[in-house]
């Protein structure tokens, strides 16, 4: 299956739900992503963007302070790199 920006969130969340994978940490999410690759999911998205998406989805699936901090940290890094919009 081809996974791109148009279907990535839905595809990843559906895979996790269908396989009954429990996501509590970013490590769990990375393992689910690796499993998807082994199951012939072809991601045509830049690696940095995939990482950001996986961080966000981890927080959606496990809303705790650590996962929230990772989301906020990603936003702070983007602002530091000059990507902020005014």
C-alpha cells in the first residue's frame, strides 16, 4: 500500500487499530511503523515529516506528559530553525 501525505494519518491509525497495537511511547510507534514497512506499506513522505507525524500520533494515542513534551519539543525546534509563521 502506498502511504503519502493524503492518507498517512488514517492509514497508520487504521493499521494500529486493526492489529490491536497498544501505543504508549514513541518507541511503540516506531516499532509499529517498522512493522508496517515489513507488511508492504510504502511511505513516500520525507523521513523528517514521518517522524513528526509519528510523534503527533503517539500523543493522540497516549496523552501523557512525556508524549506532550515531545510534541512541544518538535514545535520549539521548528521555531528555532526559522520555520515559524508570524
